[in-house]
C-alpha cells in the first residue's frame, strides 16, 4: 500500500491555495488603507502556488523559491509547455519581496495591480489546464 500523501504532495491542494490567493487579489481594496502592494503579493502567491502544483503533478522537485521565472524554467525543463504569455508572469516576482516592505519599491498603482491580477489569472488557468 502506498504511503499516505501529505497535502503538500497533492497538486490539487496547491491549486486550491492558488485559487484562494487569487480570490483575495481579485477582491480589490476593502478599505482605502489597503495597499495594492499587498493585493499584488496575493497575485504573486497565486501564480507561485499554481506553478508548484504543476511541478508536483509532474513529480518534480519543488525548490524553495519565490522566483516565478525560476519555477517556470524548471517546468519547461521537465517538458511542460510554458507559453510566452505565461512567461510574462515572471514580473510578479517583484511583489514577493520588494513591494511588501517599506522603502524597497515605489507604491504600486491601480493599473499595475490590475495587470498583476491578470497575470496571476492566466497562470492559474494554465496550471489547471496542464493538470487536467
């Protein structure tokens, strides 16, 4: 009998978390004090977790990194088709660290926020398709 899988080994659980982060990012600013930077962090997390779901689904190692570009390169290296449009999500990596802390980046605009959500949506849909 195979050993029990942990949630961290189940691609669907990673996708569930990705969808949760995407829902938070899509929800917009609940109050004027809410920062677009924080919503963009959720967009980044949605993309990161979706890509990690693909890697787990292909039984690849999942490095401890927040770099969307590195994760997509790894997916490509193991034979997953990564369209150019999905590669553009590498831009989300800046929201993993720099935009989360004061003084490391300029304020995120509403337009940048909307672009981040759009990129994250594409990555999540792509990952769902790869895992089907």
